[in-house]
């Protein structure tokens, strides 16, 4: 069965129930500069580096402020890196970031 059909049918017959979830991660964050580039990396099943996403900091339409660059850290606030020595970073819109603090 095609995924879209499976989901549609499951929602309609009640076997799939939508749930709201929030991702939790320990991060440090700083407000970025418009145009600043952040590259997010992942690894494939063999451990090879995969460039997951390339994004630029932009102004948030709701606040007219630049987005925030989040970096994942451990319980000692040390920046975590993957097996290829890349930081786990991503961009959060200013309005979304401000809702979380």
C-alpha cells in the first residue's frame, strides 16, 4: 500500500492517532547574522558523511530579527561533534526561538 493511502486510511478509521510531540535537545544558541550559512550533516548506515541541509540565516517575517544558530551540547555544555568532527547545528527562526525561552 502506498504511504499516503495508508496514512489517510488510518486517520479515517482511527487506527492512526495524531500526536503532538516536541523535540528536546540540550543546546547553546546565538543569534546569527543574515546570510550566515549553517551546514547540517548526518551519516549513512556505513558511517559515511552525508550533507543533510545547507541553510542561511534570514530575517524572521514576524519579528524582523535574524534567526538563531543552535548547537547541540552535552551535559557539560561541551559542543558535540559527530564521527566526522562536524558540529550538530541548525537554524531556528527568531519567533520560534523566543517561544521556547
